C-alpha cells in the first residue's frame, strides 16, 4: 500500500535582520513568498504572462509614438 501524499510545506522567509530590513524598506515579502511557493509550471506561466504584457505595452507605446498622440498627465 502506498502512503498518502503529503501536503507540501509552505515556504516562508525566515525572520532575519536582513528580511526585516527589507520589509521596513517596503519590499512586499508576501509577494516573494507567494512566488517561491509556485510550482515550476506556475512560475513559467506567470513569467509568460508578464512577457506578453510587456510586449503589449511596448506595442501600444510605439503606436502612440507613430500616430503623434501625445497625452500629458
């Protein structure tokens, strides 16, 4: 009989002085922990979505330049 699969332990950052300093500096440590807990496939999918967004934004920026549309905030 095979043993029941165990639930993987969630990765959490250790509470070191460096980690606490990063937190005080404004780093989103929860986001870092969430990314560390993704599967390899999940990381690849997230990376691919980020690249697709980057290319979309680049394309929109280039269209704006080519059409002479200037907007100010």
